[in-house]
C-alpha cells in the first residue's frame, strides 16, 4: 500500500490541483464547500479519500455509489447531446472532464 502511494504521489497531488481550479473557476473557496462527494474508480483509493478529506477539513461523503453516479451523469450527458426533449431544460457544465459537480437549489447535482 505504501509503495503504491509512493509510486502515484504525483498523480495524487494533481487531484488537489484540479480541485483548486474548479473552486477558483466557480469563485469559491474550500470553506464554501459543505460536502465533498467522490465518484469514479480512483475515488476508492484510500489516499485520494484522505487527501480530499484533509484539504476540506471533513471526511468525504460516502452516501453516493460512485459507479451509479458516473453512469447517471453519462446518461444525462448523452441525452443532452442527443437532444432528448425530456432534458431540454437541463444544463450540463463541464468541469475537469465532468469529474466534479455542484449541488444546486433543491439538492440537484450539476
């Protein structure tokens, strides 16, 4: 485990660089974030979880199934791109290749 973390240290550091860019682009600071929700395969890596937790000063949320979140996001993005009329009001914002989302009014993740 320690060797894995050592070999991937540079990649893990880039994760926080991406988080910083998203916050900067949104005009937010890390204290403005109520909850960090991690989705996708790499978010299961304990080092990624601990780094994000340390950065925000709180443990990342684990209430969302990472695989389902990615699948739902891909389905919505695909529907928007295909012009699905049910999604005509949906706005999908790309942020770091759709790796991050922001919870908006009504608890909707965008």
